[in-house]
C-alpha cells in the first residue's frame, strides 16, 4: 500500500500520509508495507483479508528545527479507513509534547508543530495515535506509537572547548616540526549533511606556522627560528563547518607559542683586555676581582666554566664560577710581594659546559680574554728571618743569661727600624725578656729542667714608625740538663725476707732512679755504708742494678720482724752525685708451693685491702651489736605477762559476731538464753575477763521447764543485786570500771513468749519440703527444718 498526497484508504487499516505542501518531496512518505491481513499474489496484486482492529503501519515523521514562520509547522496527517468523511471519527494524540508542542485536528487528523524545535536539545519525540468513534467514544483502531524526528539544520558554529592554548617548540627546529593539535566540536548532526564537517585554517601566524586542515595539527613552517631574535608568537586557528564551503559557520581560537632555548650561542667577553689592581696585602684564598662573559642562551645552555690558561697567572691566581651570576671569581693562591713582582698577566678562557653537537657547525663555544693585574705597594709588617725559632739554655743558669736572638726586617723599600717585644698573654714572659732593639732573649730567673723542660714564648716585631703593624713568631726554649739531682732507690715498698732463707740467697734485686737526663743512658753504682751489716750484704751487678743477699741461714719473725738496710747509690754524671736510701726488710713465714712470697699473717689483710687497726675496729663493732641484741631480748623476756590472756580488749562493751550460724537451734556460737532467762544465765555464769575453768563434774540435767515458770520463781531485781555484790567483792577484776548488761523480756504477758527456743515440742503442721525446690541457697535451711521435724516426731 502506498500513501498518496491526498489520501490512501485500505480496508480495515489506517494509514499515515504526508501532505506535500510547501516542502515538496523533501518529506518522507510512508511506504507500502504488506500487513498481516494482506497476501501478495503472483500477478502482483494484493489480496486483502478483511480483519478489523489490526495495528497501524508507520514510518517516521520529520520536522525541521528552528522554524521561525508565523504559522504552525505542518508535520503530517493521520487517517483511518473507518473515516467516511462525515465527521464521525475523532483522532487523539498523546505522548511527548502532545498538546503543547504537537497538536492534532480531531476531525482531519492533521498534525502541526506549534513551537520552534532545537535538535541539539532533543532529537526526537515519541507519540501515540488513536482513532475513536465520536458518538460512542469507542476505539476504532488500537493505539499505536510513532516517532517524530527533528531534522537538523546548520545552526551551530564550531567551538574550541579547551582554548586558548599555550605551546612550546625548540628554537632552530626543522620545518614541519609538530607543535600542538587543536580540536573543535560542532553540536550539529554529523550524520546529516555537512553541518558538522569541520575544516581548519590559519588566520594569523604565517609564515612561521601552518595547520593541517583535517587534523588541526600545528607545525613549524619556517626554518631556523631564533629565540634570541623573537621568542613569542601568537597563532589564530579557524574551524569552519560545511566542509569550508561558503555559508558555513566558523569559530576560532588563539595559540600562544614560545620558542624554548637551545645552546646555539657561544659565550663572548665584552672586552679583549681588562685591568685589575690588587694590593700586596691581599689575603691568600680571598677573592680579588671578577670577570664575566656574556651568553644569550638561558639556563644550563648559558653555564660557563672559566679557567686561566697561562702558567704565569695559574701559579699565583685561581678562578671559579659563581653559579648565580655566572661570573668568574678571581682569588689569590700565593702572597703578593710588590718588591719582587709588580704585574701579572692572566689569559682567561670561558667555555660552555653543555654543548649541543647539532650546532657544532657554528664554531667552538668558548672565548678568551686577557687580564693584567697590577700589584699595589702597601706598608707591611716586619718579616722574621725564620718561621719559628728553637733556642736552648742550661738549667740553674743565673738570671740574665743569653738564650738566643731573633731577627726581623721591614719588607718595604724604606727599611724602617724594627722594635721587638714579648706577647704579655703567655706564661713564659715571667722567665724571659727580650731586648727591643737587638731581639736578644735573656732569662729572668734560674730555670729547673725537672720542673719544666720546655718553654714556649711568642716574639712580636713592629716598625718604629708604624707601631700598629706588627708580626709575630713562635720561639721554643729548651732547658738543658745538669747533674743536680742525686739518685735514689726505685722502690719504697718493704722487702720480704723468708724465714727459711738460706745463706748467700738473693733476696731481691733493686734499681735506682735519677731525675737528671743522661744522653748516653743512666749508670748507677751501689754499696752498703760502714759498718759491715751482719745480716745482709749487697752485690753491685754493674748494670745499674744490685742484689740484696742474706748473710745468715735462718730468720725468725718472732725474734725480730723488721730490719733496716741503708744503701748508697752513685750516678755517672759529671760531677758524680750520690744518695742514701733506706730499705725496710720484713721477716715472714713464706707460703709453700708458691713463687709469690707473702706473710701468712697479712695474707688475709692484703687480699681484703684492710690494715690490722681497721680489722680490730670492725670486730669491736660486731661485738657491741651482739651485746645490744642480747640485752634487748633479755628485757623483752623480763616483762610481766598481762593478766588478760584474750586478745580482745576488756573495755569493749559491744561484742560483734560475724560468723553465720546454723539456724535458731545453733546455740554454740552465742547462747541467747543467758540474755532472756536470768535463771539460765545463773547456770551459765562465767567471767569474760578471766579464763574459765574446765568443769570436771557435770550435774545431771534438770527436767526442762518453760521460761515462764522459771521467771515466776526468780526475781530479776534480786538477780541484778546479786551480780552487783559479786562484782564489787571480786578482787580479780581489772582496775577500771566495766559495764555489764542484762536483758529481760518481762513477765505477765498473756500470750507468753514468742521465742522459738521456748516453744512446746509439738509437731508443726507446716510442710518445709518445698524448700528443696528453691535451689542450693536454701539447702541448709531445708536440712535444719527437716532435722527439727524428725526430732519432734521421734
């Protein structure tokens, strides 16, 4: 079935038709599609099966966006085969935009768009159509769905969402080097026409850069662009839709391109010759001048290394690079002397540290210059002939003895006279003095080598005309030795002599010491002074040692424990000096099977490090402490035992019992009858402040009577009076007042006592077996009542 421009009727079917008005063939017309109630015959004809109430066959409606006309835009027409043209059919439209954007003529089925549509906001609308009987409002055809698509027109210009852009490219780049890719977007439909087909072009930035019309890639178009000549470029790129045709919409963006630096410029010195004045007093290691080469490059490409390439300048001066300023810092390596050399010539070279081999054709990236340094003459301090002096003098020399002399001169051409003096801050000033004019050093007092063998002083020199300029030099004075100290025995310890020593036995070998200094080694001689010692003799070993030898066979420490042996010692000096030292020899019974000889009596003391007096004092303190302890124990035992044995204080009148009883029949912890029944209390009478005696005889128990009967026989007032008399006459009571308390319930009550102790022994009607079901907490109570019942029953 094909729908014409007027109408198209099919039995039992409703077709949608487009009325071609002002749009002509631009609108799509629903095509002929066989439905389920039609059969295509062999001759091309279509056999229609009359099956009412079947679905609709639709194609899409199209409506142009951005309609600006005064009348509503016609969209299409709905028609049913049930419509005879008599107005009995009513068409209804529902869905997206129905009634607001899209309206339908209920009689003719014409659909119009009342508003201007924007495809970029909504591309299509889904609606539902239905045909009703106007009289009965019954549906002639089932509701069916169709789509109205908004047809695109070129109403959106291309845009660069990320613009403007910033890009960089190295200077001196080759032609065609990629810089940046820009991309524009178009909101129009890319599937319909050329509305979203974009072409790129360059509006500004030629001839330096170009752009690919399809991809939007920006490239360099000019070779050897130099950053030092021009660094920044502004490029404007245009994007136009409709494939760049006339009438297409366009948008543009800006790209700021910066050329980055490469090392394509060598360093250069502004001048080929420089001059510098340096005073001769300049300090070694300190900067004396600066020099700088220029480099048009940036960053590491402009780093320069300076060097002195001639030996004359390199021996006296050095140069280094300041990383911040890129200047060459010239420093002094050796002291300057105007009188010796007045000028220096330095050849300085500046070289780039980061060279790009691509630009080696431009030449060597270095430059040289000449620096002439003039040394200035200044007034200098005197200079000593030596850097330090070592002088010597014999000890014990008289005051004023010459030690030596120091010399200094004025290095200037004037050769001014020099004055000498000692540094007053040093300790050696009190031993020496110096002549101001000649620099001769003398002693101020005799020196003792054994007390201080070396003396350090500082001699200072200044010009007479310029006393503010002075120099100093260290002077060391060595005190030479003379033989002025006699020798003496090297040890002061006691010599141990064993009781079992044999005759001619070597007891000990001794040596001597001397405070004097002997260049060829010390030589000592030993001998015993007269008269001849009967116990010991001394043998000189002729090697600066001597041996003490026993002259008798045995010694006894009980007969004589200590011996004194004087020994004379001579040194080998000129003149020779002698000294006498006395050794103490102690006789001891030596230990057996031991090489070390030690007195047995002092072995313990020696190991403990204590003397005999200290040991006696310690033993005495121990004895005193033992006597104090014995005395304390004796006093404790002699104290009188207290009358009251019980630990409980008798002054307490309230007795507290914290133990849990076994029930009302438990009378062992506390007998309550004593408080209730005075007669029973009489039988259980005892004193709490006296230990109760054990009863050896027990009277036969009386027949138990009720407490009411006993109270009738005993007057409680008489009972209290009797207890009062007993308390007053008792001689064993404590020597202070005590309170005795008695409790009495009274008598004459018609109901009698309610105490369970006085209850008659009749069988209780209460059944306590239920206590067993209450748990372990009431187990003890159940047993007590059970035992009580069994006793009563028995």
